[in-house]
């Protein structure tokens, strides 16, 4: 039932995040003058932000995890502003990780109880 409730918007957000991961783990460099790592990172974070927005309503993933992905986007964008403190990039990474930790713990506890 986790794949039904988020609907088409959730599927689109997931596809964007998955595409971002595929680009990041692919070969480094540029294609057509476009650097792949920043593109993949942006797609991943936009997809996770979409999942967070859609997921807030369904509450299948803990809201602190969803909020962490949104904070990661805010900190990541903030870190790209000229003169921004480098701590923002660290905070973006921490928020990113907390989001996955929360989502993973929820999924793990859901499947463990079914065994």
C-alpha cells in the first residue's frame, strides 16, 4: 500500500530521485558541456523534496525524515550562494543522512514486524 497512496506525483518524484542517483553513480564528467554530478545531485534532491511534500500527507515515512530532506535542499541551495559559510554544506549532508536514517528505520521496522 506504500506505492498507492502517494499517487502519480509521488511516482514522478521517486523517478526524479532515482534518475539523480543513476547520474551520480555513472561516469563522472560532462555530457554536452553539462557537468553530470551537479545535475544528478539536483535531480536527487528535487526528487526527495517532492517525496517529502507528497509524503507529508500520507505519513508513511516519519515527518522528521521528510523535513530533513527539505532542510537538506534549503541548506544545499544556501551553500551555493557566494560567500555562504561552508557549514551549510555540512548541514545539508547531515539533514540528507537523517532523512534516509528515518525512512530506513521506518521501512526496517515495518518489514521486521511482518516476519
